[in-house]
């Protein structure tokens, strides 16, 4: 599949924003985050900024962005519509949670319940995003049990590295938060490893023979292409990433998105509440975000649509 930059930025930035909101709600309910005014303003601003930027960037992939609101009406049958509905519901829930945090000065008690509501809506939005891709039976690399866990863990992880940077900057760090963030990085890494193993070790059930319905006659091959010039299908669904490039980019993801952030986050526990911990956390957040952009590019570039079987591909 052709990696659309608007969708790449949407899934990474909105995922990070929703992951940060999830952790704010969950850790507040767990009593790990005080209702610090400056920290609250920065955290909500970054989370909502990432979410809003992601949602706006997704509209650039639409032929008629002005009609995007119509997708919300199809929530009974469309994961895309459900994603939009939950994303919209996140905003009033966050507004109420932020009011308690910033105006009342509390994120405990009933405000913690609101925080858990924010966390739940945020994760439901991420799940719907993942299911948009996991529900597509025509793309073997997406239609599998590892796509939703990968999206969920990457969202929590990307929000976690920004949370860790904020708590260090505002002097609120503690081993519990750093340990949670490190665990989220490790969990996301494991989920991505299982996803890549599935992609590498399994094959789609669709073949040129099954796609054409001619398997009773044996091996099928195209004598001529469906048309003589490139079309939308060729550009969007016929994109392929060279295997050597994909392997090289996977190593970049391993290093930038997981290995370096995990090691530095674990090291920051030893340097807690020091300038070294602040500097480390401020390095981890952008490095991990860059690694996740590469990961998301690969997620699209390595996907193969079954329509390619009609254009000479031997497997989908």
C-alpha cells in the first residue's frame, strides 16, 4: 500500500495524544500524579495538540474533506465512524477532567472517575483506529490478531515517553512512573516483534487462482495487464517496498523507537530529579517519535492488497 503521509502523521500523533490522555487518567486514579497546575496545563496542551493535529492531518487524505462529518453517521457498521465518534467524545471528557485538575485543583475522588472515563474513551478511539485496518480482509498484513495490540501498545508507549519528559521537567518524577513507561516501551516492542513475525512467516490465502476462480484449471497467469497506463489502483495499492530497504528500516525502528528509549528511560530512574534525567527524557521523546514515524511508514509500505493479484503478483 502507498504510505500516505497524512495518515502516517494522523495515526502517530493522535495515537501519542490519546496515549498521553490515557496515562493521565489512569495514573491520576492510581494516585501517582499530583494535580500540579503547571504540569496539568502542559500535559493537556500537548495531548490535545497532538490529537487535534492528527485528526486535522487525516482530512488531507480525503477527496472531499468538507464531507468528513458524514462519516460519523455510519457508526453502526464502520470502524472509521466509530473512531470519529469516540474521538469527538474525548474532548468534552477532557474538558471536564482539566477543569477539575486546573480549576478545582484535584484529580482524585470523583475527578479520578472522570480521568478514567477519559482513559477509556481514548483507548476506545485507538482500538477503533486499529480495527479500521484489522478488519480489511483484503490485506493479509493488517487482517490479523497482532494489529490491534500493536496499535494500543504503541499509543500508550508514545504517550508515555512524553509523560516521562513532562514529569521530569516539572520535578514530579518517581520510580513508579518511569517503570510504567519502561514497561510500556517493552510491551510495544514485543507486540511489534510478534506482528513482524506474523508478516514474515505467514502467507495470504488469496492467490491468482482463487482470485480469478480458475484454480480448477491449475496455475493461472495474466497474459496482458488490465490497462496500459498507471491508475489509482497501481499507485495506491500496488506500492511495494524493497526487501533490503524494509529490513534496514526495521533496524532503525528497533533502535530509535524501542532500544534507545528503553535504555535511557531505565537509566533515568537512577538520575531521577536531576538535570541529567531531564535531558535524557527530552531526548527520548523526539527520538521515539521519529522511530514510530518510520514504523508506521513500514506498516503501510509492507502491506499488499489482493487486487495486485490481477496485475501479475504471485501472492498478496
